[in-house]
C-alpha cells in the first residue's frame, strides 16, 4: 500500500514525539515551518530586519525548504535573494540551474546563477575543490554585512562529525559547522542545524513544493552517502536521539577549539617574521603546541589545512632540518618552503602576469571597514579586536592606501629607528614579485602599516588603549602570502 506524504509525516512525528497528544500538537504547528525558521534566524542575527540575506540554493530538499520558508516570512528580513552555483561537473547541471530559476520565480525571489570552474590541486578531492570554488564565488558575490544562509541540517552535522572522527581529526573536525561564522566582511549562517531532514521533507510535502534529486546521492562509493544510507539507519534504530547528542558534542568541541585558536594566534604573533614564521620560535614550542600554531597560521593565510601526515612532516622533519636543506611541501593550492630559519607559505601556482602599481585609494572608515583592492591585490579589512595590535583611536577615519614605490620607512619597535620597508621585505625573504603587491596604509603622509605584516609603533595599541583592532590583508588566490 502506498502511504501519502502527509500520512508518512504524521507517523514519523508520532514516533519522534510519542503519543496522540504530540501528534495533535504537530498537526497544529509542524516542527519546522516559516515561523520556527524566523525565530531561529532572529536568535542568530539580532538585527535580522535590517540585513540582506542570500540563500545558497541547490534545489534539493534542504535548500528548497530554507528558501521557501523564508519567502513565506520575508517581511521579517531586510531583503531576500538566492544564488545557485553551477560547478559544471554533472551533465544535468544546466537543467538543475533551470529548475532553480523556476522555483525562485514561483517563490518571487530574485536568483543569481553563478558558474565556476573546479580545478583540484594536489591532495584535493574533486568534492573539496568544488567546495573551495563554490565558497570563493559566494564570497565574491556578497557585500559587507550581508548574510549567506546555507541549508545544513542536524543530519549534516551528525554526518560531518562522524566522518571527521573516522578520519582521525582533531577538535576542529569535531567542532564541525558553527551556526554563525564570519565570512570575509560578511556572515555565514546555518539556521537549520536544529532541524532534521525528515522535518523538512514533511513540511515540503505539505507545501507541495518540487525538489531536485541528484542521482549521485545514492552512490555508496562516496563516504558520506555510505554513512547516510547504510550506517546511520542502524545507529538511529538503537539511539534515536543520536543527532541531538552529537550536535552537543560539536558545540563542546567548538568551545575547546576557540581556546586553542586564542593560543595559536598568540604563538604565531610571537613567531612572526614579516610574512614568514621563525623556525627557532616554533622549535621552542612543544610538539602539540607547535602543530596548533601551524594550523592557525595556515588557516589565517587562507589556505586549506594539510592532512595529519603532512602536518606531522611540517612540525617535525621540516622544523628539525638543517638551515641549508631547503625542504618543500605542497598540498592543494599551498606551497610551504623553508628558507634558512624561516617558513614561507605561498600559492602552489605562481602568478604569471607582471604587476603594475595601482593609483592611491582613499579609505573612509566611517563608510566601510573593508576595502577591496584593485589588480588582484585582495582586500584590506579593519576588525575590532580586544587584543589587536592597532590603536583605533590613533588611526582616525580617513586613510590612504598606496603601493611600494621606494623610500618608505617604518618604526617597527617602540623607541627604535625607522627602518626601510625594502630592507624589511628583504630580511623577511618576501619574494621580489610579491613585494610590489603589499598594500601600504598611510594616515596623512605617515606610513602606519605594510599590509598585515608590520605596524608602525606610532599606531600600536598600548595597554591603556580604549579601542583596539586588527588589520587583515585578505590576499587574492594568486597573490603571495
């Protein structure tokens, strides 16, 4: 006998909630609906009514439910748009794009379709390369302060934690996906982490909304599919609340990881030598703390973290090698080299085109704390940070960005002499082709920072500084690190 979607949902709710009273309540208000979603979003984003939202739409169950539920309650947000990323990896990808357009038109939500090229580097799977390309494209689409919503559910969180556990991950893997995270100068929110996929399916059946089915989701050669289709049904049959329990584990791991990041940032700041890290400073750390500092440094430079085996090579043999050995390690899009007593991290694929210095740019901090730079130089962002090295009150609100022309000088240490930027770049062994790309920050005619590599002592925060911040230079993918 064929069971209707509505009846199947009722039976599912009876099993989850237990008893006729619970079924009656679920009929009055499903576990997931637009009101429940709006309530969760308001918890994550207090000024939701003033925010512009982008929904990452694949056309599957989860993202369709997210977009449709938001469209039903769009009066509570600043603006609502959707974006579909076409990776071009599946012959049906163009048809999926057209289906997403039809859904967005039905929901009266503007849709942007973005096509990307997926080019995996060494040590990267196609799935990982596609993810990197997707988030890079999404990050380029968002304006400062806008919020990207992805439709990851409690089931996705469970699968992610278990897969990371099976792969022998550390705390970052167990922490899995946060509900809200910074995304460049924007935000990434996952408001469905508290809902199950079954709840979304029930709501979509009630709303009679179409969804796309990716045939590859049934291919158990992929680890996530095998876990979802073969392993988790048996696990849930014995431990029905495993999703919520593992979600709690992820939150505990995230708290621990946050503390490790604070420690890693402090160790990296002590070991920083311009754009490089001092091998002597790293060698002074015990091995677990050294690995933690390296993970923080690599992630902060915008690269994918190496696997455990490569990280052991970096923290062990590469640090212990003779100064004249020049060891080299490549993974994904990253290339790590040791030059003497310094580690240098740079793109695996060097830029081919020569660089021409752009014209100076005025930066009004009252308008935006983020400045997109021309000619592939990335972006500068000024972030409030209670432990940051910059005294925000000493900066003023109007700055100027230029590029090295020769003769620039910085006082790196309080009470020290002003040193030539050219000499600092040479000592840090920044490759000559990358030195010209370093953005220079001026207050009036005084050089106060060279990218996020050096800060002039006149702009450094003292212990009594009321407002502190940190300058972040987010390099373009082809720019040096």
